[in-house]
C-alpha cells in the first residue's frame, strides 16, 4: 500500500491512477497488472476488433498487447497516457495480423458475437430488444469499409477525442472527421429508422471474458494472484 505525503491513511491500489499502477507493475505487483488489464480491456478489444472484424482474433491481440506492454514497461513515459500507449500497441498488433491475412480472406459472420455482461439487469422483454439492437448495430458496423469502421469505433463507440484518434491512426484530424461523417452516413443508409443511440453497449468485453483474459496474461507472465474473500485485490503474491 502507498501512503500520501503528510497522511497516515493508506491508499488502496485500486484507487491509484494509471501512473501509480505502472509504478506498482514495474515492481511486479500482481494486483497492478490485473487492474491495468481490467481498466483498458474494453477500449483495446473494440479497437482491435474494428481492425480485424473478428472477435477471436481481437482477443488474441489483447493478450499480445499486454504481454508486450508488461515486458516493456521501461519504455513507457509518464508524459503519455497509458491508454494511448496501450492502444498504439494494440493497433500495431492488429494491423500486423491483418497484413498477414490472404487478400481474399472471408469476413466471418458477426451473428452471436455479442456477449454482453452489463451490470444492468433488464427485464426479459427489454433484454431481448437490446440484444436485437446490439446485433443489428454490430452487423452494420462490421459491414463498414475498414477505414470508416476503425474511425467510427474509436470516435463514436469508444468516444476517443478527435486529436487522439488522429494521433493513433497517423491521420489528419480533417481526415478523421471526414471518415466519421461517411461512416455515420453509411450506417444510416444501412439501418434506416432502426438506428439507435446505443453504440456504447456494442462489442462489450467485460465480466467473465475480461477476467479470463486477465488471468491468462498473468499466467503467461508467471504471476500468481492469490484471491481472498472472493476479491482479487485483497491479497496478491508473486510466484517464485
């Protein structure tokens, strides 16, 4: 635990910002690794999936992203945002995988790929309606041309700023704005009056899937997280 200057009250690791978590991760604190993964899984999964249009490949990208990041923490500079650094790594990994594909690779059907683990528990009728909308949106987004799909997911789904999106994709802000406009227009044409403002609920990567990936990353790094009272952060020790 860390203590703030001039205070005797301990600061819980889960209350640290990303910079604080990085410092703990550099000391191979298992809880810091776990929290970094949990905080950034959603964004990285959405970005990787936007590039690859494949759920399984996107999950593989996440694992490789964290392995690379956690073994190169010395390269991370505090003046940059951790989320931006991780997103850049994930983008490079996803783009590299896409380049290795055959030019004629078939795009897999997106049906059944949504696996929402929302904390909100709607009634059965509402849940069915939301599932139908998500499926409709995910199919429509998956059908966008890749340059528009990536920008749309980063800007409208993940809600990244124009400047960060342009930086990560090495594009001019004007180009990002143009692609976003065209992506929205294509979606309106594809969905007509069925288009709904539920983009933030699409391509969810949370709950059990998020936990499973986090555990897989820690296993590959040979770090053991000891759980106590069902809370993963109460006690953590490193494998020797």
